[in-house]
């Protein structure tokens, strides 16, 4: 059974930091591309960050570049998203996702990820 479980979402003030975590099981985590997406009310789900396969190469949406960091711990089968200098527009449900059959050109496209978590809520007030 494939499972991704996010945690760490909470309400914070603008300018503060927050760290989300995703625990993975049931698939080849170490070789998978892992990513974070988010969805705000009334908005489409959007790409946030990804870690390409087992290379350590990271990719970020322009809106979070320089503020967010994605990392993985293969010993624990977890992927984290460190979010700094949070803005009200960062408020959303954050989802972790993974794929072992992704090409680089599809890295930022949610429909190409096979495995998804249930999401964790992040609220940012000004």
C-alpha cells in the first residue's frame, strides 16, 4: 500500500517560518522524484518545489524561490518543506507527491504524479 502523510501545517503570521514533513511508505522512495504542491480555496493546485529522483537537484516555483527549501531523509523515508518569510499568498493546503515514472519536463505538472498525500493546512495572516 502506497502512503504519503503530511504533517506540520498550522496558522502563522506573515514573515514567520514553518516546516512541513511528509512520511512515505509502500514504494521506492529513494529513487522517486518527490514534490510539494499547494491549493488555495477557489484556486487550481500549483507546483511549489521538487527534488529530482536521487540526484539531490531541487526545483522551485518562482513565487517561493529563495524562501522555501525541499529536502529528503532516505533513512526515515521523509521529505520536508522548509518555508521561510511566509506571505499571506502562501496560505493553502499543502500536498506531498511522488513519482518513479516522471520525466523532467513533467516535474511541475501535478497530473503526472502517481502518489499523493492527504494534505496539511497552512494559514498565514498579515
